[in-house]
C-alpha cells in the first residue's frame, strides 16, 4: 500500500507486505537545465523503482486537492496526478484520491488542521515525520488502513 501527498516535495508512506511502514519525502524540483517534463519523468522512474524494490504496489491512495494556493502548485499537482493515474492504470494498480478534509479530520479531529497539527498527529501515532508532506502521507496511509480504504 502506497500513500502519497503529491507536490514538488512529495510525501510518501508505504506499508510493505510484512506490515512494516516506511515513509519519507522526495523532491521533484527541476534543475535550471531541465525541460518542463523532467519532473514527471523522474516521478515515473521513482514510482517504478519503488514498485520494484518494495515488491509490487497493491494499491495507491493520494491526497485529493481541490483548491491550490497558486497556479504553479495546481499545475504541478495536476501533472503528477496524471502521471500517477496513468502509471497505475498501465499496471492494474487500484488508486483512489482522498479529500484533504477527510484526511485531516481522521488524523486530528479537525477538517482544517494546520501543518503543525498534522505533524503532531503523526508523532502521536509513533512516527517521526521530517515535515508536513511526510506527515500528510502517513495520515493518508493510516486513514486507508483504519477505514480499509474508506469501506469501513
């Protein structure tokens, strides 16, 4: 199971087949010499490598953002989501977006919790996220595990 908080700095949390949960962040910030599509090629390669190294990914949940602070963030998110869904479709991996409010409410009890509250909630569950991106990915994974992917 893979949970993602998509963005230039993407948070990820992975539950392996043995139940071990690992998490972190990965940057898809382009260098000054990169073409416009390089971040998306790197994201595709990262997904493929993660799939190969962790055993096949069985399902993917990602933060479904409906409103962005800026146009650039919206474009990056849309591109990453397009790559993610195409990658999953090609491999027959089920995927589902989870609304931001649902994730925050499950993690903290408040649908509009801030970054610090999300980090605190992850720490309360025994994780040690480096930033809010990783904390959000952990919250998505915990939501998916606790609700069986929203089925309950």
